[in-house]
């Protein structure tokens, strides 16, 4: 069966395929194979240039040029060619080795040079570097999407910095904030989470079957193999891990997955809050011409982008948390339980990016209903109780909190009721006048400044 958007089992390759396209060059099997080819070829070049005693003859220019080409950018057909070999031998990494050998042989490599392809390597030497590189490249591809989302939220924070809004703690009316300050809170959290994700360094190991350079040392005991290994891994833009078993322990992938999941947690929180503000009527969604909101209720404009985002973040994080908990675990020097798990890294990253794009699409459609927000806030004079009791405390008036609790708790307070209460307070006339003039929309503290400063 030919796989297309209608026959794909995963929505990442079906319904949401376009949203995941930027990750395919790295996180697809083709991307992994191409990265493996690059590493095999780069290792041959390292041996030829840094361990010259291993060569029985100079590396012909055509062979070196072929290796350099493979290390930089394998042919477009390379992955398909490797898969043909794999079908014959039933080993994915060995198929990459054979592909590289065939290409070098065609360029004129001697049998002795061909034996240096995959020299001293276990499959995990190739794989761990390949996965670290694909995750590194994927992060670079995803960051512009995340950064644009942060920029959109920052603009909303600035646009609505001064729009006073009734806050809700425990779902109940609380001291006012501004809509912009609430967006600013998300920007601050997201910037911190982004920084944590970016700071995760991808590690790599290159030390043979159980991490001790057994085969390397047996073949050439005089060579400083740890130094060669360190330089090689670092030449790929990765941090060298000197102490491993057969596998690089995947701690860095666990950290990467956990940090990305933390970004998504912030955005789940945002998606739910925006959904709630739409439900309250604080935010309106602009209708898209031709779009249907409900199959039976034609008036509806449902917050589907925020719901889609939340759902995709949930799937992404279920996988990402599994990666963080499972991948650093391996029995003794190596078991194979990580192999099938690693193959799903791209699925998790894709769902995260799909969620980011859905959220960005939804944010692009919303606008504040300033009348609705203002009317509800104007009718909630009870929230000024905090201000009044704090002024009483500052003035040294005993039991200020208790007085306000008795007056406001569980009641709707209007302006005349509050004015009458304030008139009887044991405060200087000027203070009573200041409090009587205060409206809920005025009681936002430094929210506007904080929102503009983000």
C-alpha cells in the first residue's frame, strides 16, 4: 500500500503532516540514515588524518574527496540505497557501513582502506552520535516556531498592558490584573523554559563495544585513543562523554525531552486559560470566512486551535516524559529496549511543533472584548477590600482585615455601599477621599509597567 495522508497510521504523517515537514530531514528514518553515513565517512577521514600509521598507503585524492562528500552531504538517494542493502543483510547500521564501502570502492579505495570503514566501532558508536545530531538539528529547526510564539505573546502583553481585568483565584473574583500582564507572565515562563531546553548539551561517545577502546587498543596500543575519540566527537559539534558502557547513557536525551516537555506544560497552562477567557467572553475569536464551528449550531466559533494545541501537547509530553524516564536505563552494559523508543523521538517533537503552530494560529484570531471585561470589573467593588484593609494596616488601625472580611465576604458590593463603609473608617479625611475615589479598574498595582517591561 502506498502511504499518503489518508493511509498513514500516525496523524503526524497524515492529517498534520504539513506542520511536521520541517522535522522530516532530521527525524525521519532517511534523516537518521544520512546522519549515520556522515559519521562513518567522518571517522574514516579522522583515521586517515590523525592516525596516519594505520594507513598502508596514502589515501588517494579521489577517495578522500568521496569521503568528504559523504561526510558533508550524502546523495539524495543514499537512504534508499542503504535500505536495499538492509533488506539483504537485516542490519541497519551494517548496511550503512557497506554503502560507504561501496561508494569508496567505486572511487578507487583499496581493500586495506575499505577495512578502515567502521574501524573499532560498535553500532552504538554510530547511532548515539547520529541521534544526538538529529536532535540538535531538530531543535534548531523548531526554535524559530517557538520564538515566533513568544514574540506573539509579548506583543499581546504590550497591546493589553493597561487593560484592567478581574482576576480569578480559585475561580473566584480576586484583585484585578491586566490582560497584558497575564500574557507577560507566560512570556517570562516560556523564555525560562526555552533557555533550559537550549542549554541541554548533546553528548556523544566513541569508545567501542563496552566503552574501553578494547579493539582500538588491541590493534594499535601506542595510539592515544581517548584523545582521538574526544576530538572526533567534538568535531561533530557534540560534547564528548568519556565514560560509558556500550551505549551513551542517554542522560542528555532525557534532559532534552524533559526540558521540551516543560515548555509544553507552560503552553498547556496558556491554552487552558485562553480557552477559559473565551468562555467568559473576555476574548473574542475572529470568524474565518467559510469555516464551520459546529455541525448543528451555526452560530458557534469554537476555540478549536487551543483545544488542538492542548491535545497535541499531551501526546508529546506523554512520550517525552517516557523518554526522560526510560532512556537513561539500560541493563548491564547494554540492552536493546532503547532502540525502538529512540525511533519515536520524531513523533514527540512533531506533536510539540503541531501544538505550537495550533496555538499560534489561535492567538492570531483573538481580541479582547474590552466592554465585557470592563463591565464585569466595574461591578466587583468587593475586590477593593484588599486595598482598604492594607491601608488600615499601614495606618495602624486595629483589625482592619477583620472589618473588611465582615463587610465583604460572600457579598456583592456596589459603589454606594463601599463609599458608605469608607466614610466611617478611622482614617484622615484625605485618605478616605482617596479610597472613595478608587475604582476596581484603578487597582492594578504595577501590572501595566510589568507587562510593558517584558
